[in-house]
């Protein structure tokens, strides 16, 4: 599975990375170094801006609802969150409305 994931990521990265470089090299044949540098800087700075956004989203998405109380044991299975209530697992439904309230 790790090999297939790695190959899939490599193909996706190649499909997203190569066409902009090729296009800019054809548009600016006399400034190939500058053109490829702009593309590489764009890919690198994408991670610079995308990481804080994803951290904010994940911190908001992992906040437990207040109706569960402060100390609740939770279990995540198959992308769903469950809370142990009375010895049984009950599914927890969360919504991200509070993301819009932040502005």
C-alpha cells in the first residue's frame, strides 16, 4: 500500500509540477532560469501559506462539542468519532459552523 501511495503521489506531483515549468520555458526562452525559479518558488510558497490554513482548520475540526462535557473518552473509527457513554460507544455528530463565526 505504501508503494502504491508513493507512486500515486509522484504521478500527481509530476502532473502538477511539470506543465507550468514547460509553459514558462516556452513563454520566456531567453530567461529560462528565472521562469523555472518562479515556478519552484510558487510551489514552495504554497506550502508556506497552506500549512497554517490547514492547522487552523484541523484545530477547529477536532474541538469536541460542548454537550459532551470536558472529560470524555473518544474513539475514532473509519473517520467517525464515537464517545463512550454508559459503557457503550455513541456516535458524535459535529458541525463546523463556528468556523464561519470567526470571520
